[in-house]
C-alpha cells in the first residue's frame, strides 16, 4: 500500500498497515482515500503499544491525516452539527485535558473522553449560528447578535474550528448558548484513544458502547490505574489484537531523558547504579540536571513529582510558606489539582457543566482570584480549549501529621481541589511539562522497600513514568531542600480567550 511521505521504521510501517487493514474491514480505505457506509454489527478493537519514543504519537498523527484525506469527519466534542448517514466519523480522545492538549499542540484535534461521552445541548437560536459556521446553513439573523459579532465568530472559527470559542468571540457566554448536557445516545464510528494505560474498565466499556472501531495507544511500562490490580485494559486483549512498537526512535541528537527512561528496562540495574547514570548524564548534557534542591519557581506550573503523599504535603506547605501565603486564603497564581465534583445527583446538569469545561479529576488548574459570589473561584484550566471558568469551589490544603485538611474557604457543593505544587507520579500520568522535577529521595524509599508491581520493581515503574513526563529538561532532585522564589506568583503568562466562558455551579438546592 502507499504510505505517507515520511519514512517509517519497519515496525511502524507494519503497525500502520495493520491499522489500515482494520479500517479497510470497517469500510475506510486509506490507500485509495475512499469510504463506504458503516456496516451494522461490525467492528474491531486493537491496541498499539510501545514505550516512550517508539513513535506512537507519530503514527496517531499520520493515521489522522490519512483518515481526514479519505473524507472522514472529525468529531471535536464541543458541538456536533447535522451529520449525513453516509459520512464516517473519527474522534481522537485522551483521559485528561493536559493529555489532549499535548496532541493538539501537534496538530491533532483531540478532546477528552468526557466530552465525547456527554454532548452539549445548544439553544436553538444559537444552534443556527453553529450550523452556519460549519457550512450547513445560511447566515442567520439572531436577536442581540450583530453582523459584526457574527463576523468575529466566523473569523475565530476559521482559525480554530471551535464552536464555543467562536461564540465567545461574538461576546456570548457558555450559559447563553449551552442549555444543558446529555449522555451520548447515538454511537460514533472510529475512536483513537491516547494514554490508554490510564483507562479503567468502566471507561473502556463506555467507549466500547460508542465506538465499534476502537484503537488504543498506550505505554505498557507506565503505572496501571489504582483500582486495576496492576493491569491495563489492553493487557486483556488477545495477542492478535495488539501491535508492539519495539524500536525506540531518537531525535537528531540523542535524547538523554529517553536514554535514562529506557535504561530502567535492565533487570540488573539497581537504584544507586541508576543515580550514577543520571549524575553522569547531567555532567555532559544540560537537559538533565542533578538538583541539590527543589526549584520553587517551577512548582507553580510544573509540580514536583513524588511517590508518597506525606512528601507531597510537606512540599506543598514549604511552597506556601516561601510565598508567604496566608492560611485563610489562596494567592492568585497558586496551582490546584481538581479532585472531583461534590454535587448531589439532583444537580447532575451542573456536574456535567463543570466536567465538560475541564474540571475533571486530575485536571491542573491555576487560581485567578475570588468569583463574584462567596466561595466561587475564577480558574484557568491548563490544557482546556476554553480555559477560563468560574465555579463554586471547595479547596482542601492538607497539613503534615493532620488527618483532616485545612479548608481556607468552601462552597457547600461544587468543584473540589487539592493544592498542585506537588503531585504523585500516579496522578501525573497523561501530562507532560517542558521541565519536570522528580523528587529522588521518595524513589529511594520505594527501592529500599523492595515493592514489585506487575513483575517489575516499583521504583523503576515510578522512575520511568516520572522521567517521561519531561519534554525538554529533567531535574533529578536529590536533597530535601527548597529554593527561595525569585518573584511573586503570577498569572499574566496564562493565555485567555477573547471572551471567557462562565459555567457556574450554583450553591444551594
């Protein structure tokens, strides 16, 4: 068959061909750029697995381009227009906003799993604008929306292909045009799922209900979900359903971070040997740093990665102390991690509002200040396509040796947050940062304990996941010390949309 213009390695070419065969069975011919209507009752599930640097993301991007060239429509999750029955669809998913944003930065229109499981219901008047933007109708006349506002929406959509961003450019808030959320009823067609090692069984079953043709991309060396007993969903597939990329591709100049990650596969490697490797890499390449202390300036955007919760809590307290943060309130620019939504079942719509805007468990958030109502917060959701949100918030700041967290302020219900200056390596899966600090004393404790997970020393799995979160620079912190900040916390570096969307979880019943 005809492969894309770039040169694949042998294992990449074989994987591409096998996926192409799978799609051809489903009626999508990548070789000839043709599609047939989907067949009732047919479908296939496959997994493409490999360690960091093996080319999974490259293959995902090339397969997306080939499907787009064949005329397959991409479903983004923010709005779905009227679809013709004969059109084939593709959705590219990730478990978290941060993981989806990594793909979007590479030109792949990814969205979160939640935004596909639940779809927005648009007010009929504003739905006419959305259909026009997508080329499915004439330019509408909508009361309160000027021709100039429609022109701004059109220009925004042509640049970003996002309906909510386009309507925000027209001066509309989310509460204007989104009247609710509903569980997806009609199935889609083809689903690509990145960071599939993070999926639990329930999410996997939800995806199988929606996508008859499902392709999982995952790293078998990462940590399995906490409730999965060390196994990942693709471990349960038959060998014939799995493709393994064995070769690790390097950049034009060798990548010292990947070198260290893949050195962990040596069964004879002990922790002290590995640290000597890190120290040696740091001597010859400034992309690896042998750190004598935690750099506090980095913690506001790139959390320190730790194994133990006790370490996480101590580092967070140290971060707040050096910034003179008062116990009774948060400073603008403090990082938070969403820990879920605390709303009773009767407030299901409000829960979906918040989750669909990116406030899902594990989301990285920056505090921008208090909202207009008591216990509301203005927030910037890292990696979300429309990052500005105002929501009722319950912020929990844990303290060493205290069972209950300190709560500087709280709504009776809403989005819950933990402090995000430090996070566990488990929670960091699916995210990447330019610079990552790994707190090595924690991994030394895991090595001394001799714990094993899925047949491999736990410290090696932790080290592998932590190291591969770094895109450009790795700081291996070897001492329990914290630097002084070079300046106050800031928020001026956070990119905001032309008009922020507001989806608020009301307090009270």
